[in-house]
C-alpha cells in the first residue's frame, strides 16, 4: 500500500485551490453582483421617471394639437396632421 508523502499532500492542496473556489472568490462575486443590483435599481428608477415624463408630455402635446386644430378651423386655415 502506498502512503501519501508530504509533497503529495502539498500538490493536492494546490490542486484543490485551482479547482474549487474559495470563500474569498465568492465574496468578490457577491460584491460585483451587489454593485450590479444597485446599478439596475438606479436605472429602473430613472427609466420609470423618464416614461412618466414622456406620458405627461404626450398628453400635453395632444392637448396643444387639439387646440391648434380648433384654432385653425376658426381662422379658416387648413391644418393637416
């Protein structure tokens, strides 16, 4: 029966470091993922605000266009949409 030598054990430990991620490796991934989540949430808030502003602007433009159509009819000008 062959016994493991100290050198064999050192080689196994080194191989284990390369094959299996350490807790520190996962901690770095956790930090990166957390930063990504923060970025996504910030983008979502900005996008939500932008779409709300666009909805308000669309409504205002529709009201202005309605007013232009009515005004053009009263003064006898053709307004083509």
